[in-house]
C-alpha cells in the first residue's frame, strides 16, 4: 500500500509541478493546446493508473479524456515516459496501454446508454 501512495504522490508531483525532461515539440504542443488543464486531477490519476499500472477508467473520466483529445493524450503520455521516474518501464507496453485506454473510452462513448 505504501508503494501505491508513493506512486500516487510522485504522479501528482510530476503532473502539477511541470518539472519534467521533455522534448520541446511535446512541451510546445501541450502548452499551446492547454492540455494540462482539460482534465480534473482525479481523472488524470485514473487514466494514468490505467496506463502505468492496472485499472479501468470510469465513464466520467473517459468523457474528460475524449474532450482532452487524442493528440494531447498522446503528448502527455510521451512526456511522462521521458521522466526519469518512469525510465524502467517498457515504453512499447506503455504506449500500447495508452492506445488501448483511448480506444476503450472511444468505444464506451459510442455504446448506447441503458434506457431508464
């Protein structure tokens, strides 16, 4: 449990501080498109947990992810992978999980709502 708390703390610190080693291209795109401000923190954590650990994304957070947009999502994941705290992770696996998370949210948004 302590490692989960430490992971969450590092993730929040990483996302909120902006202290990352990132390519100028990703940083420029993220800044120009205001990518970091389009999702609330609980949804950011939920999406990142689904990509960097295991878990699923709620309907609410899928909606926020889709509003964020695929290019912002991709740029933020790539920037995260450039951070030293994630250097031991398999980048191919993370990118695959990122695409899977996006695709699952996209499918969810197109599925019919249950009738009341």
